[in-house]
């Protein structure tokens, strides 16, 4: 059941990134097409003013097929950042930092090099990373704070509840709220998961 939930969440995230990538690709295609028309016009005009000037041997960083793309989604309401790492979609190949700034106006470019690009988008709202630590059949379990796909159970750990002090057992049975994957991992590690 938990694997199905992870699969569905991953599938939704892939679709979301694909939609964003497709819309950016369409915009990039339109811009490149317009640039080609302008260059053709300049060539036809044969005016010295429009001739391209030679550039010194300056290497400008561009996105390559091996560039690591990191998309960060920062949720303002709960101060949580979710990261997605991927290879660059075909329509980003050979783009410079300036190209990205022009076409990703609602994203902040945190890092740009041929080896890695980090983009961050600020989102008004809460992330999906809200959990409740509870009990399920004698073991510590993790529940989503909000129901996802008709279920609230995220995972059942292999940590038996009866191995904890009575005070800790009571806290867990009443539910402990946790925000963010990092805090969830730290909490579970403190109990030996």
C-alpha cells in the first residue's frame, strides 16, 4: 500500500515537471524561431550595423545533456523546501543563464554552471510534508496529517511501541505532529529505525 502511494506521488510529480518542461519548451521554440527570423532579416538587409562582431575567446556556461538539474519548491506557509533532481529536458540544452532568466521569470536561479543548475520557485501554501507519529498494531507508524488518496497511513516502522518508556508510548498513542521529511527522519532515527 505504501509503495502504491509513493508511486502515485512520484507519478504526479513527474507529470507536473513534464507539464512545466513542455510549456517552457514551447516558449523556447517560439523565441528561437523569432530569433531565426530576425537573423534572416539582418542577412537580407546586408547592413554593416547588423553584422555580428567577433567575440573574444570567452566561454559561456551552457546547459548540456549531462547537466544536473535541481528544482527546489519552497513552500512559504510551512518553510519547507522539496527538491527534485533530473536531467535537463531537450529544450533546455545549450541555453545560457540569460536564456533561463528570460524564460523562467517565476523561478530564481540559485546556481548555474555546465555541470549543475539549481532553480527555486517560491509557492504560497503548504507542502505535503505534514506527518503524525502514531501507533499501528503495536508498532510506531507514520501517518499523513492530511488524507492522501483515501488513506492516512504512510508507513509502519519495525519499532515496537512496548519497548519505549510509558511516557513516550502515551505521547505516540496521542499522536506527535512532525513537519518536513528531515524532521521525520531525525525523529525515527532517535528511536532506532
